[in-house]
């Protein structure tokens, strides 16, 4: 079963079977049906009770949850970005905190600080809202750089330092950040060092007419919208992550992933006329994340092995914020999505 939706029509037809392997290995892959697919189906069904459309966004958030990664969600206001994230959090029996980023926010408002106790005459730590399982950083680009950087240690090291003491964060820990791409006044763009910490950057678009009609019928009323119920807990999430680790990746698929990332750094090696358009290519995190997310996509699709279509499907979301364009590309009005599309078209599929 595939959850690609409309995006598959823009991709070239590829072989859904794994690359040639030994017969015993192929039989083992076919026998190993992902047991967690039913649980993931239940989570997705619960989210769609509340959120109309946005299947790609929902699927990518589930993939990030399976891969223990963070997500940056970009889109104009009113596209259910916050609603989708809060609904996902309700389907998980875990802690959730929403932090509204504003220009006057301080790092201590996220991480916590030391509070003086006059009774004991000691400073005691007061943990901030980041000490939870799922953090919604709403409009992350509205806070100054010192606040954004306070997330770096938490996102990468999964720990927070308050005073002289370092505190580990809970497992799972996931940062889901939103930002508005059309309003630049009073915002602070995320630096490349921080955007690279996000496993995926998702570009949320307008719903179709059919979906918007359903939104009208469901939401254009004074009654409160439906609320999602908890479906899974932290233990099940960790079990699902172990299933992701068991998904088979053929060596030819691994080479294909490396070739895609290398093409963003050295396009001339692949015969791609993109060297003048790319200032910096994707980091090694792209290779790791593209492999992990492809395995999670295969699990969501009910397969125990990765196909090239899994890789092609996740490549734009993994690479779009890791390719820094040159001035020439910007002068031509090109986007990183266009560069990724050309790379996918130019690199040979196994």
C-alpha cells in the first residue's frame, strides 16, 4: 500500500521491488511483514478525524516520529500546521508543550533557569517547557537568535544545561517548528547551522477544492471541532523505531542515496550543469536522514525493504533546506526544490 498520494504522478516509474539479492534474503524480506503498520494506520486515521487533507504533512510527521527527528514546517497562515501538530501530540500518550515564539522571548523561557529559594538560601533549578516529549515551536523565526540557539543543544544532544548541571531530556523528544515564509518584517531567519538540525523541512500548500469543501462543512460551525484520542505511547514508539531499524536497504540503494547527496556537492561528477547554481551542498546528515526516512516510509507502506521510490519521495523534504543556492540561482528565480528535482532527474536510478 502506498501513501504517496498525488506526488507519485510527478515521479518517473521505478521498480517497486528491491534490487537483486539472494533468493533466501528476498524470501526473508517478503516473510517479514511490518507488524507496526496497523498501529500507524490507527494513528493516521485518528489524525484525519480532525485534520482534513494534508496527507503528506501527516505522513511526514509520522516518519519523523519513527526516526526520532525534528521537523520544520513552512507555510502561509491558515493551512492547519498548528492543528496538525497538536492533533499528532494528542494521539501520543506523552507530554506536549506549545511555545509561541515572540521577539521578547528569552532563552530561560525555553530551557528554564535557577531560582533562589530564601528558605534554604540556595539556587534551585526550574525546568522550562522544553522538558517534555513533543514541543511545538510556533513561528520559530519570530524569536531572536539567542533564543533559537537555545534549542540547538536540546535538538542535537537531547539535553539541557541549567547553571552547572546538565539534564537529559525525555525519550521520545521531538521539536516541531512552524514558520511563515511570506512575512519577513520583525522575523529572524534561522541560520544554516540550526536548519541542518531539522530532519525534514516541509512546505505546506493550499488544499484542493474538494478538501476545502470538506473543511467548510466540518469547521464552519459554532460547535467545537472533534478531538483526537491517544492511540500509542512512548513504549510503542520505541518498538516502532526498532522495526524501522530492521527494514532492509540494498547496497545499491545505499549507493544511490550517497550519489544523490554527492550530486548536491559535486554536480559535475554526475554530468549535471548545476555547479554555478549551488554554493554549498548537503551535509552528511542528509545521507543519514534520507536513509532513515526512506526506511520509515517503507514501513508505512507495509514493506520490509526500501525501494528507489521511497528515496525519491523523501529527497525533497530532506534536501531542500540543506542546499544553499548561489547568487546566480537566486537571480534566475530558482528554488532549492528545483535543484533537487534536477538532481533526482540526473542521477541514475538503480
